[in-house]
């Protein structure tokens, strides 16, 4: 077999392959023998049909199948002989199988980029850990307080109050534009709400009669409203209240701390909350430090990256992004979540992610970094502890579905990053970590 390679780019090659006629003939003869054993032709027993008749009836189809088979069998060998590592299926053009002639085909294929390491030790990095303030503690306590807030049916009074929350339908006009919203949950007292971006509605309902279900509300849209077309316009709306609940938030005291199940006193709870926020801030600072390290590696070790590898990583990122947005309650029908738009937004990050992974892998190979069984057992034990499961069973499950290889790869990357950080100069700064 003769193989020549043409460089289309650093990550795309064109192979010209020639398979000798002797090899082709041997495969063709075997193919016709197999065909003869399988087909039943009138007037002939299986395996006894003349070769000439088979060629006449099935020759074109058999030659196409034979060409495909030869490519599938010879391409990996041809690429290997030239030291190429394809990352996608080749795009093949062939001249067809011709009796007495060598079979020739051309294969255009993307290959893994060659990473030529230049600089990776002695990087200058910054670790930024944001200070944990009292305001952050209070915000977290308010979040916990909201989780313990009760919404009780209103009894013993006749008017709506600021402490109430109503479920309502709204319809009417704002300026010349019709406005309608059904099943919206609205906190009274002029509170800003994503459900209804008109605090004037919740303010106007305070003091209205509980017995009344329909309330007319009029107001002028603020001059600084985000929608310029509505600024200063008059609104006339009919609010239909379907249900009313009284919002009862617990006091921030020792009883509240006990109700959280985390502490016996409010002072103890504040200390626990501070410690959790500090741990989260430290973890975020480490993540940002790793991101900074990868950015430096990419900048100091530039190379072209295979589009197919980027697309694969992009698909994984798109899936994770959608899962995250779903968990945050974001509707995936929104225009900003169009797959094509998301792909274009994430593509540069995906390309850098592939570059970073390839660089780290190259460093691991060069520095001889390996994951030993003890490393793997420790990580599996950690995973099992989080699941409250048996480590042996968890390991067996991970080996069965192939995840153990992924864990090994992640551990190798972690050990490589630890080595790079140990050789880097890290400046400690106080302040918010840089955005992702």
C-alpha cells in the first residue's frame, strides 16, 4: 500500500492511498464466493452460480461495497503509518474498483493538533479572595428567612395589607398597547416584581377591600421605565384577585436559628453562615486561579485547534448550560436560548477549553505524571461517601459504563495543575475574583 500526505492545514490532512491490485483481487474473489453462497438464482444451486452471471447481476453493487470495505480496513493503517491521529471520520473520494488496476482513494481528515510546548513553569498568577462582609451574612440569613416564611389564609380583617401576597389576573391597556397577564403572584406594598413589572399595581391594592375580587388600577408609567415607548403613558388595568395569603416571615432570633436546624442561637448561625460563605469564596478563588493558569498556558503555547474537537466540547457545554438554566427556572423557549445563538456565544470558550486540555495532557506526558491505583481508590471512595454508597459497588458501576476512565483523566489533569501551581508565582489579593 502506498500512502502520501498533503497538508491542508495544521489540523487537516489529505491522504492519497493506493491499494495494490493483488490485494483488491483477493478481496473481490472472496466477496464473490460469499455472494455465491448467499444468493439463490433460478436454475442454480447455492454456491454454483457462474461468476460471470454474478458479475452481471450484482457487480456494480459489490464493487461499491468492496470499495467501502477497503477504505474502512486500510485508512487506519495508512494514517498510523504517517503518524496521524484522526479526530473525525474521513471524507473519502475514490476512483472505484477496476479490474486489473490498483484501487486509489483520497481521504480528507481532521487530525489532533501537534502541541509544541514552550513555556509552562514559572507563570505569574493572581489569587483573589473576596472579603466576607456582614452584609453578605445578612443576605444569606434573609434567604433562609424567606424559606421559612409562611403564607396563611387571611382571617379576622377586611382589607388588603402590605404583608399580603395575591394571586391575580391583570388585563387592560398601557398607553395604546393592550396588556394581559394571568396567574401572577404579587407581593403588595409597591414591591418590584418580575411577575408584574409595575410596582404601582401592588401599591394601589393596599387598603382595598378583601371581599372585592376586581380592582381598577390607574397610574402613569415612570419616565425611567426600561421600555422607552411606554414612558409617561397612562395605564388603566383591571386586577382580578383569585387568592390572598398573609406573608408571615419569622423574626431573626434564636428561635429562627433553631428552626433552620443548624444552630441553637442566632449568633451561632451567623458564625456558621460566615464559615460557609468563606469556604465558597475560597473555592471560587481556586477555580478562578485555575482559569487564570489555563489562560496563561494558552497564551504562551498557541496552536490551531481541530474544529471537530471544538464542536464536541461545544455540544457538552451547550448541554450543561441548558441544564443550569433549567435549574435556575429560566424558560428554554426564550429567544436568547436559541441553540445557534448559544453556540456562537460559547464557541470561543469551547475552543480555549480544548486548547487547555490538550496543553495539560502534553505537559502530563512530558513530565511523566500518572494516576496510580491509590489515587483512583481515594477518589472513588470520596464519590461513594457523597452518595452514601459502597465504594466497591460504585467502582464496579463506573467501570461498567466507562466513567472510571474519565475519573482517571480528571485526576491526571488535577495532578498536572497542582504541579504547575507549585512552580508558579502566585500573588494574593483581596477583592472580587475576575468574571468567568
